[in-house]
C-alpha cells in the first residue's frame, strides 16, 4: 500500500523542497498586528506542532505559508526559493497543501469526486485521478464512503476527506489547521495516528495546529508556540511542557 501511494502518474512528480521556512513574518490588519516577527522552519521528515491560545495568529501564519495571506513584511521560503507573490495555486503546485478549519468540501459532490477534482485541477488524467483519489480515501479510512454525497458526512469524516484531498498530489508539506477540533477523544486519537504516519508514508512534512496540548505532545517532534502573534517558545515536546511562558499562556485558557 505504501509503495502504491508513492507511485504518481506519468508527468506528475513529487516536489523536492526539503524545508518550508517562515522568515521574520509580520502581518498587520489595519491597526492590529496579528503576527510579530515570527520565524520557523518545517522539515520534510517531521510533524511540527504549532500551538497557542485563540487569536495567537496560528491560522494567519498558515495562510502566509500557503499563499492565502501576504505578509506585511518578512518572507516564506520553500526549498530555498523565495515565494513572494505566489498564489495559493502556485504553492499547491510547488508542493504545499493545506486543510481548513471548516471543511470547504463541495457538498453536492461525492466524497471521491471531492478528492478527484483536486487531482484533475493539478494535471492528473481522469483515470489516474480516480485511482489515486481512491488510494488516498482508503488510506484515511474512508474508502467505504467514496460514493456518499459529501454534504451528508459527519464533520469528523469531512476532516479526513480534507486530508485525502491535501495528500492526493503527494505534496512535500501539508498544513493541517485544527483537524481534530470537535472530535471525541477516540476519534482524535485515531486521527493523530493517521497524521503521525504522513511523513514516513508520503515523505511529506506536516505542520499541525491543535489546541489540545496532550494530543500535540504525543504526535509532534518539535513544537512552536505563539501567543498574541509572537513566538514564546520552540522546542521538543518535553521542553515545551515545562516552559514557564507556555504554561502561563495556557493557564489563562484552560480550566
Ligand atoms: N482577515 C482578518 N482581518 C482582521 N483581523 C484578522 C483577520 N484574520 C485574523 N485576524 C485577527 O488576527 C489575530 C490572529 O487570528 P488567527 O490567526 O485566526 O488566530 P488563531 O488561528 O491562532 O486563533 C486575531 O486577533 C484575529 O482576530
Ligand atoms: Mg485558527
């Protein structure tokens, strides 16, 4: 199965970039500074956690890393290449895929079609797109829902479709914005096992936003913490867990 997932149709190659870098990113919305001079680097072999209280700037940063938000200053560098001016489509074609907090599926189309259109839009033939979409759906555990109308899925399944869509063209990086929000503990646990397997299965780095500290500690190799648009810590899960600034930032929100 793993080998099959890696065999892309002729003419489609997995991008080679080995790191996705945010360099001194600043984002201002009118008077509000949503991101203040944030730098980070996601590598191809890891699940990199991005955490922080609500409003910390996590989604805004992901928007910058995928072409949905232009930084006020600073830059995003993919595999050594400056991405200034790239559209979301260009990021996608160069190997940076993402999911959204809300599913954004085509609700009247089937689950399989939702994954296929992404593949077709980026250059796969119908046949190859269908085959590859089915392989992705099987991998995320939704093969038996392939013919269901997307709008009828529970949103926990919608999130998995979103991940299948993000993975269908073998990206170099995938950015997952709170994929487990609203899930039960068991569903969340199951999803985290799937996410943890992405780097080795797809040779694809993962940036994971997740608000549950316990969950993120278990799945990430490194964690970056934002609070009020600023970096307050970055390190191994064991270091982050003990970090005073992180504990203080979280004390206000949990409980
Ligand atoms: N398009 C926008 N226009 C104005 N303010 C925004 C916009 N997007 C986000 N913000 C603000 O930027 C800050 C960071 O938001 P966001 O990145 O969504 O945080 P998080 O994902 O960590 O909860 C918040 O104060 C939010 O209200
Ligand atoms: Mg967010």
